[in-house]
């Protein structure tokens, strides 16, 4: 998404764009809701378990993904 929607800035400064996908529109619409919940920087993502780590104040997300689906 970065290469398509915000190649020259970060997510927090990105704009909607002229032909956004449904997913991108959803992220942009909820960015202000997400911002206060973000707890730490992901880095390279090699040691992140998005389904088990408590990376938002509300706790871990539920569901299961196999390791190669991240």
C-alpha cells in the first residue's frame, strides 16, 4: 500500500488519493481511531505475532493464522 498510496510520506500523513481501494479508504477513515491505540513501533516485523502480542490497549486480536500467512 505504501508504494501505491503514500510513497513519499508515512501512513499518518497519507491522503485518500483519487482512486482508493475499499481497504485503503477504510484505513484512512479509521486512522484517528487507531492512533491513540498504537502502542509501539513494529520495526522489521520478524518478531511480531499480530494475533497473540498485546500491541493495542484493547488486548490481543482473536483468531488464528498460520505462520506463513503473516
